[in-house]
């Protein structure tokens, strides 16, 4: 989980293993993809804007982890 990522940092979007497979491919299309932080949250909720494939998506901090 990444609480305070920096702008430009590479991260991986990661959901709970059973949850990601249960709804595949419709609800979790970004599971396992690497993105770059473009917008950072400072308060609650801690949702960050992550650019993946030239799209910026909003991801909760609990679903972000360091790039493997």
C-alpha cells in the first residue's frame, strides 16, 4: 500500500487476489498493470491519479504497490 507516492513514481495496480479473478475481465481491467502517479491526494479519501496507457484513472491507495 502506498500512502504518499511522489509525482512521477512508477507503481503497480493490485487488487485482492480472489477479488480480481472473481470479476475478471469486466470490473478489474487494470489489475497488475504498471502506471505512473500523476495526481496525488493529500486528505481523505486517499485516492491517487495514476496514468496507465495514456489514461489517468483514480485508484485507492490500498490498491497500489511498489513496482516489482
